[in-house]
C-alpha cells in the first residue's frame, strides 16, 4: 500500500511502514517469538502463526554500500545498508545521508526515496543516531529449522544426460525463440538422436515474453508434444532440467529436452527491473547492491582484501580464454578490475556478470536408451531445487548450505569428492561465499585460498568455473544453468578442449535465482553429475 501525504506518496504505508510511529511494521511469531520483516502470516523458523508488531526503530549497522549506478527516479548516488534490529532480524535499509560506520547506531525516520511519474516518493530512511538505543544483540540466531529442506526420497537419481549444447553468449541479435531452437536441436544432435525421438520439451526463461516454448515451435518440429514453460528467475534453466528429470523418473517420457534462453541485451540491457513497491527494491536496493552488501559483510567479518574479489574476475577471464562460446574472453589484471566503473561499493563493473543473449539445452533420456549414446555416459546423481526461506539472507545459515547437504547425501558423496564446480558467480563476492556454503572451503578462507592459487583442480581443491562462469561467459538468465551443465558434461566426457581437466572426478552444479529481495532467494538448484565407469 502507498499513501499520499503532503504531496508525496509514502511507500509501504499501512503495510510494512508506519510513518506516524516512524517505524517498520513487521510480525512476531506467537510460539517462538522470531521477528520478521516485512510482515509474514507464518514464522519462517517454526511455521507457527504470527501477529503484527512495530519493529525497534534503532539498530546497529552491519553492512553498507554506496550505489553509483541507480534505477530510474533515484538519485545518482545514495547509500544503502543492513541494520540489525534484533539478534535474529537484519533488514536492508536506505540511509538518509552517508552510511554510518559498521557497528554504529542508526534510527529510522521518514525521508525522500525517489521520484516517479506522480511526484516524490518518501518512506523509511535510516540516519546515524549516537543517542539511539538498539536492541541488545545477544543473538539467539540458530539458523534454519531442520525441515526447511526436505530430504530426497530414495537413492541417487542416476538419470542419463544424453546431449548438451549452447549457442555463443553475447550479442547475436536474434530473438530468444530462435536461439532456444538452435540450442535444442544441437543438443538432440549431440545425443545422436533425431528430433522426432523427442517426447517432451521444458523451456526455461526468466524474462522472455510468455509462451517462449510455443514461439520456439517456429524453429523445431515438436508441435503436438508435451511442452511446458518454466520461470524461476536465474534458476529457470535448471528448474526446466529438474522438470525434465522428473518426467524421466516418472516414466512419462523417454527423451526430454530442457532448454533455456533469454535476451537481456536485445531487450535493452541495464539493471534488472524490480518491483518498486517492494520493501527492499522500492527503497533503492538493486541486485548489484545486494551482492555489494554481501561482499561488505564478508570483508568486515573475515578481513578480506578487495583484491580477493578482483582475483575472482581474473581467474574467471583466464578460464574463459579457452571457451569459444564465452562473451568476455580477454584477460584482465586485478588493478584493471578494481579500476573499472564503480557500480555499488565495493563492486566495480568487471565484478558484475555482463548481460548476454544466448541459449543452452540438455537432453535427458530413460535408462533403456543409455546404451545407444555416442558419448561416454554421464548421469545426474542428485538434483535439488528449493526456494529460500521467508527471511533475509543476512540472518541464519544459507539455503545453499541446506540444499548442498541434502544433495550430497542423496548422491552418497561429500564435498571432498568434488573435482569441478560450475558455480553461480553473478557477482564476484558470490563466488567466495558460495564456495564456503557448498563446503568447498572453510568459512572465511575462500578469498585467501583463491589468492594463493587454490580452486584450480587436483590438490588445490575443486576447479572453479572452467567455462569462465557467469562473470566471463555472460549471463542470459534462463540459459545460465544449462550452460553450466553443458560445461560439466563436457568435462566428464573429456571433450572440453583446451580447458579439459586431467581428472574432473565428481562434478557439482550450483545455480541461484533471486528477484524477490525480501526473501532468502527465489530458487537454489544444486546437482551432482558423474561419469558412469
């Protein structure tokens, strides 16, 4: 709800903000007293009902960032951050002026946020308040409930990947449906199958217009087949794969194509548009700013230098040199990364995955067809797909940790068995935090280890993003996860060319999708692939 007052609209008035009390509206669990923001009907920790409440007005700053590339209507630069209002509640906020230091007290008030077609928009802003009295931190934060990721039923999936393909990522100036069709047909050919062998198609896209799969029928001979469109933010491609695997496992199809495509460059590029009535995006937190806050919090907690974020990009570009389908293939130095255009402190342009147009596809088949394949068989041993909890991502453990534990158990492995990982590095800090959440590095060590040359395969730890990852391959959201699978399958087959690892061992897939910033994440997909010996 947005209410007008004095010629300005008040964002969230009566819903998640109370301008009269100058306080955020939240909820508190009637059973375990866990607070939530924005208000939730049910507690994220125990599932009990909640009651509405006003949240404390003051809290301590735990992360901050200055936004230097802003959405339409917002100031050219402004500061955002994370404020701890209670031991188990941290909220993303807009600062009225310059962000206070880490640990400083800030208090909420009503202030100017942006302008839109109706005039000024005001809402909650925080400002330094040395006299403020935040709730004592004595956190009882015990993380997520035990049942937040339900265990997979049965043993390994062992679904065979028959074919993979990607288009080149970049600026092909082709519509999404044509790119999708090209990738899908190429994956079927890679499987040694005919297009007429296909029983079903699942199409993933985050931002292409409705019915992408049906529009793809202009370019593929699959009219009359089962065809489903899937949207799950940047995990749309691997969500399509999960549906394809489910069809095979259920015996409802023998050959299923999962294809993903998006064309953000052709559609205009720039920042991903978010809901401007959202209590996070509406105050000006962009996707780069979200990861900038993650990076700032990580640096402050573990004393990590900016060079570690830059090294993520240096390693990514070096790997992409050998990937002819990657968008950014030129090498860079740490100094060049840090000197690139500031986006949201501490992130610079090169630390943000570039928009790219492209498509990727994966073909999965029933067991009785596996013996007919022209390639060494690769199987999906486990595949987990979960949404995040209805909590902020700065409180409690990560959905990545929870899904990874479940997937490793289903596949019968642990993190030490993984030889190569294609990880969702949409922004440089995510590479480090996710290496740790996946169990591939101890908490706070990934940056130091990367600077020391680790994550290059073998005794140095799992090879990180041999394809170049999102930071260099480019990021058409619907295609990204299936491009990750394509790289892993080619590594396991021994078909990765100049970037081939001597012994990739067990391969790990990790894809994230998030456009509803008040949640932990929209979707997290983690999978284990291995070659059948």
